[in-house]
C-alpha cells in the first residue's frame, strides 16, 4: 500500500498531536496539586461530598429567598445546613479529618445557624448577605486548602 503526501502529513500531524498531549499529561503530573490530601474510604468521601452538596442547596435557597425579597424565608434552607446535622457525621470520619478541616466545617454549620437566626428574626437583607459572604469565604478557603482522595 502506497501512501501519498497528504496521508503521510496526516500521520505526522497525528503523531505530533499525541506527542503534545503526552507532554501535557507529563507536565500536569509534575505540577502536583498543592492542597492537602485527605484520604477517605468511598463511603466517607461520599458522605463529605453529600454534605457539600447540601451546603450548596442551602446557599441556593438563601439566595432565592433574598432575591425574591422574602429574606425571612432564607431561615429554612439555612437551618438545613446548621449544627443540627452534625450528629450524622460517622465517628470514624471525624478521626480522619484534619483539625483545621473540622474547625472550618464547624464554623460553617454555626454560620448557617446564625444566618437562619438573622433571617428569621430581623430579616435584614444586607446582614443575611454579609453572613452568606462569610460562609462562602469559608467554603473557598477549605476548597483551596484540601482535596479528597480515595473512593
């Protein structure tokens, strides 16, 4: 089978693309993720990720209430991520989590409770948004500091 110039060029181009892709993967592997890894079993990792999704659902409910000028209604979604859910954390998971990670989690649950209290009492939109800013700052700090591995 004879190959014409365009066929040879296509193969050379494909080989070049593969070489660039391989180099990119190699560079990505060398540039390690600087965040602290937290090694968890699959069920533990699923638990933590589910809690984070619940935080996001609470944030969505809070934003929706405030954007609709129904700030008092932000209390309900905020309570769903408050300290009341802390009892569900498996003891084995608590033992594996770094102290600072647990402290940020605790602060986040407390902040959701404080936001619920503010929204349900005075209902000051600016105060609720300021509390939400604090919660999101803690989320961003945690995500910039840690990554979950395993599972």
